[in-house]
């Protein structure tokens, strides 16, 4: 699909949402899929996207997602530090 081109169902879909007083939930759906860790290719299939650029447009990184990643990364770092792993103070096995 050309950039800026609309699918034939775009206007009827927007009209249906407006008449039902329901907002378009594409951003929410895409963000929920991101939060669930669904692989991008699967999200693209579900959302009907042909370009990965659509993920950047519709998926929004939430504070909770950032917090989860920080905890997942931080956990192993602190375990290594407690065990005196590579690169920790007083450990001669660290990088030189």
C-alpha cells in the first residue's frame, strides 16, 4: 500500500466507531501485544501491517514495560555482583 493510501474499509470503520461513540483501539491493541511480548512478526500479522514502521507508530512503550525490563536486566547483574563475578570490585577476573 502506498504511503498515505487508505484501505477501502477505513472510512466506514471510522464512521462505525463514531456512531457507536467508541474510540479506535488500534494503539491500545498494539501496545498490549507489545507488553505481552508478542513477537513483532506476529503482531504485524494480527494488526494487518506490511511494514515494521507501523509498530513504531502504534506501539507505545509503557512505564511498566520499562520497569519490567530494568528488573529483568538488573536481577542477573546484582546476582553476579553478590557472587563476586566478572568485573566486580576486588575480583581479579575482571577486564583489564
